[in-house]
C-alpha cells in the first residue's frame, strides 16, 4: 500500500510540474488562440540556465531561480515579437508554425552550445525525506508543490486584482471587444508570453533537479505534455490546465506502476486521443457546444502558383535520371536517393496538409509504419522485397487512415494536436510491442532492395528505383488533383461547412486523401528500411515530421512539384555544404520562420 | 399540392437566449416563401436548423416526407436542399468553375460506383483511371457550369478561371448562388442574397431570382430589402425575437401592426427597410 502512496505523490509532483508548463500554454491560447510550441523549448532553456548558474556561478537556488525566471520572461517577450505579432493578419495556423520554427531554433542552439549529451542538474537541497503514511516526501517534492501553489496564487491575484490582469481576462474573453475598449492587446500578449515563459523556465529548472537530468531534447516532450494537459482541461482554460496536469501526472504514475516505465508516454497520448475524440473541448466544456466559428486551419495564402511548363518537368526528370551516369562520388547519389525518399514523404504531406488543409504534425509515423511493415513482411513472412514494399504502402494507407479516422471531425489546431499524438503513439507502440516489432532492439538484417534474384544494393540501382517510384507517385498525385477529388479536397480545406452544405461527406474524402498520402509515405518508409538494413522506433521521429512540413511549406502547400523541390533543397543542400550538416535542424527552423513570415506561399505557390 | 418542407414547433436555444421559439413553417412545391425580420430575429438560425448545420432542441423538420432534424448537412444536401450563407462562404482558393462544380457534387454518378464497403476505394480508382464515362460526366458538368454562369449575364462567365478570392463581393455572392444551383435543388435557401449590393446589383439579382421562380424553383428567402420581398414572394413570414409574428400574403404581412412595431423597435433597421 505504501508504494501506492508513493506513486500518488509522484504523480502529483509530476502533475505539478506539467501544470507550470500547461498554465502558460493555456494563458497564451486564451488570449491569442495560439498553441505555443516553443513553450517546451523555453522550459529546456530554463533548465540549462539553471545548470549554468549552479555549475559556473555557484549561485544559491533562490538566486538561480530568479535568474531563470527573468531570463525566460525575456525570452518569452522575444518569442511574442518574432512569432506572433508580425503574423497578425496571416493564416490562423501561421503563428503555430512560427513557434515550431522558434522551438527548433532554440533546441538546436542548446544542442550546439551544450552538446546533445545529457547533464546532471543536482539539486542543492538537503537530501532528507520524511515518511508520510507509507510513502516518503523529500525537500524537493515540497519545493515543487510550494512553487506550484504559490505560482497559482500569484497568477490568480494578478488576473483578479490588477489592471493588466483584467486586460488579460478581457482579451481572452473577446479580443476585438477588448481592443475597442482601449485594451492594448499587444501589451497583453507580451505580458502573457512573459508570464508563461517564466513559469515554463522555472518548471524546467525544477524538473531537471527532480530527475537530476537535463538534455536539449527535453523541451519537445514538455510541450507535448503541456498540450495534453491543456486539451484535458479545455484549451485556454487555466484552472482546467492545472486539473489536466494533475490528472495526467497521476495517470502516468499509476500507468508506470502497473505496466512499467516504457509505457509512461503511451498513457499520456492515449489519454490525449481519448479526450480529443470524446470531448474535444475538454472535460469542463458543456456537452453540446455551439457550432464553431467559420475558421479553417489551412495555411494557404491567396496567390497565383508558378506555372512550370511540361518540358521543364520532363527535362528535370531526364537530368535527375542521368545523374548516376556522371562518374560522381557515390555520396552524392546517396544524398539524392535520400532526397527522393523525403520527396515521397513530402508529396504525401502536401496532399494532406496543403490540398486537404489538415496540418499533420505526425507524418513521420507513416514512414515508421511503412518501414516496419516492409521489413517484417520480408523477414518474418519471407516475402520478396518487390512485394513487401507495395504491401507496406497498402498497410500504411489502411493503418494510417484508421488511426486518424476518429479525429476526422476535429478542425484546425486540434488536427495538428491529434496527428502529433498519433505520431508519438505509433513510435511508442512499436517500442512496446516486442513480440511483433522486436521492441527497443529494432529490426536488423533487413534484406536489401532486390528484384527476383538481382540484388540492387549498388547506389545507382537504388537511386533509379527510388527516383522512378517517386516520379510514378507524383504523376498519380497530379492526376488525382486534376480529378473531382482534387476539387473536393480543396473545398474541404477552404471551407468545410460550405463543402458539407453541398453534399460532401468529410469522413469519406478525408479518408481517401489520408489513404492516398499514407500509401506514398509507406512506400517511402519501406524503401528506406531496405536501404538502411536496420530500423528502430526512433529511425523516424517527430523531427522528421517537422522537416517534412518545412519542405512542404517551402515548396508551396499542396504543390506536388513544390514538395519535391522543397525536399531536394532541404535534404541535399545542407549535405552538399559539408560542415553545415549538424546545423541542419537549425536551418530548418530558421527557414520555417522566414517562410511563414515572408513567403507563406513558398517557392512555387500554393495550389 | 404537397408540402415540400414542413417544420413543426422547431426550437433552438443558445444558453439563455431562445434564438428560435417553437415555430411552424410549411412550404409547398414551387412556392416562394420569404422570411423577414429585424437583426437577431432568428432567421439564419432557422435556416441552419433546416439545412442541418445546427440541430433543433425541439420540434420536427420534414423534407419530402422524411424527418431530417439532426441529419448531417451533407445528407440533407443530397436530398436536394441547397443553401447560401449570409456572410458568403465561397471556396476562396478555387476557381469560379470549380466552386460551381462542387455544387454538383451529389449528382456525380459515373465516378462513384456503387460498391458496398469499397465505394471510396472505387471512387479513388475511377478518379485515377478516368474511364470515358467519367470523362463524359465531367464534360457534361462543365457544360452545365457555362449554362449556370450565363444566368448571371457576363458577371461570371469571363471569370470562370479566376480564383474566387479575386472576385468582388457581389460576384462572390453570385458564385455562391451559382454553386447552389448546380446542385439542382428541389428546395433553395437563400440567406440575404443581396446584402452589400448596390441598387443596380440588387435589381439584377431580383430579376435572376425572379427567373428562377418562373422556372418553378421552390425558394425560401431571407431578405431585408422589402421591395424585393414584396415583388417576388408568394407568402411572407415575419419573425421577431425568435418567434413568428405574422404570416400571409406579402402586403398583409407588411401592414401588420406587429411587423411595423417590430421594425420600429429596431429603429435603424426599420428606416432602412420600410
Ligand atoms: N452559435 C450561436 N451561439 C450563440 N448565440 C447565437 C448563435 N447563433 C445565433 N445566436 C443568437 O441567436 C439570435 C438569432 O440570430 P440569427 O443569426 O439567427 O439572427 P438573424 O435573424 O439571422 O439576424 P440578421 O438579420 O442580423 O442576420 C441572436 O441573438 C444571436 O446572437
Ligand atoms: Mg441572419
């Protein structure tokens, strides 16, 4: 029984930490309808600032915490200035994409400055523990609990009793009305970002001390957890976020107690999807909410897409096909082959995110499904590779669509959250379903590409096959876009309410688009598995999803040719200039930021 | 004549506000019925209930003998009900042609083979293969788009390939009506089709809607411009504060004391309309 108490205390402590992140997210969502994907990065920055203070300045905890709070508040103000304010008139999803860009930049800077290796953030607090009932509580636990309670009280006092707090609440309730009444909404946004980031940074410091472990990747997980907590409590609902965080902490803690620690995240994301499907407005929203405002989550700017003449496309394909004939270094072929694989993922994503307007943040999970499907068909069912890859495409189409289908009725930001959650779930299921996937060991000795008995593991053959399949998929997709389906997908993107009013059933057509996109992504994953010969659950992570999204935006949302161009540009260019490879994600982050701000229609234009 | 649409005691509450108080409404085949009433009277909410975009808290709505309250809008559309939206909802990034073609969605046949369970897959295959029957169907629909666009004089025809976002406000409203017509509706719901139009444009729209009526199109119209309502309607319903306050021939309703009072109660509107 004693250990149950321990698990409860542990769950509440973790929940408390999540709350510090989630409250910030809720405040920001409340006033600006933005999911701040940089929140977790600020949290990581907070942890590293704390580490630096402890290690180099030897400051006491109170001073360190103060430095973290002030520095992170400043960072928050900067994020608002870069990520939100300049995008006032842009698509509603634009600030969200900008904060993803900022988050990539911050995470990468941490990695560059502090190296990717984890570090110990040792708590300077005394090491005693008191026993309560059958469990124990330490000084750090008490500090975390106190921080949570004090922060909540200060926040409550601020919102309730100060003029600025009143302005924040007014803005959250009705932004336009608040502005008409003379509320300076820019100042409100800045305040909210400062508070949110200060809390986030503080949370990072506490978490680092709690686990005695910090690493540059910790931010992303924190954002995810904060978002989950917020969805549970209802987006933008501050008390809801606190409740959601505690519930999430407890769920995870008990889940770990019963099933083991590798299930921790699986529980959070399963909870996320459950809430999204059953009560998308959170546990506290009224059961029957009013129909949502006309608002699409698409990121399509009115523009005239560049018309690329047919001969130019043919010429480009011919040149691409001729590359292996030049006595080039195999390295170039390898990079380009990789670019073609990414291009398959990108055309898949551009269909879903661009043409259909459902911004997926978990597209890399389709690669994982495809890779595992093809590898396991080949290894366990002894299928020839030429059969296992198309089969993987079909499996990915079906499984990917089935996974996303319960979320078809979600819109805008919620689609992005759901796909993010599904993406994480796929990786975690692969990690935990050992009997099928070999678990954390990964799949080794995957046979190389081969047709009949001819092994095609020389770089040239692999290049041609990949390019050929890409061209085929791109042609199919172009044909699809010219059919009535292309029209229907775009109608759903531009205005799903009007689309339904003309007899278009959203579920059916979203399923068709996701299935078609899933097929291309699954093929890409399948080919990759045979080329890499080893895969595990981390071969394609959420970073790949974000990279693909950057490529798609770079090329122009919905634009097949653009997606390929974007994939080549962002895969090959960083490789070509040696030395920039380690800055790749930093480049992606900056590219994403600049694109969203200055050229939302990408290179070739949205279609 | 049979009733095409029959609403009985339809009610919709939003929190404390009763946007539509139990209301009855019938519409016969070929009839032209207008709903008038000051801002916030509940006209659009009633439209939303009929078209399936919102679900009534109470009451029944029967379209051609089928109870439709609570049905999904796409299913109601497939039964032959088309609507336009008060604030305009064209597909901004699509060409005028594609906008109108979307209206014809539920009439697609060749491209949607009836295969139980595999319909979506078959539709995808048809779209990719594009057999002659599918191509012919698209060609026929494209031809029909020209005919529908021609109803609007030379307003839309020269702009068929322009994206809808590049059109003027009035043209976007026309596109929306054209899109609704492409559904070949048994019942057409128009929500303030002349909002934001100047006098010439309004007169033009009046003659277009008059033309539809002359073709025998059943129409349910919401409109603030009473002149147009008086000229076109067979019957008028006046609403205020969610309730029906008058019903009958246009001129009777216009002169009804309740209606005059409702409009005077909302002064600004009254001056504009009466
Ligand atoms: N989704 C909603 N949530 C809450 N209240 C609503 C909603 N939709 C409409 N209402 C309220 O219902 C009432 C009726 O609104 P409705 O739009 O139907 O009026 P209307 O007659 O169409 O007015 P107008 O002539 O201005 O278009 C109004 O008080 C409005 O505020
Ligand atoms: Mg209205």
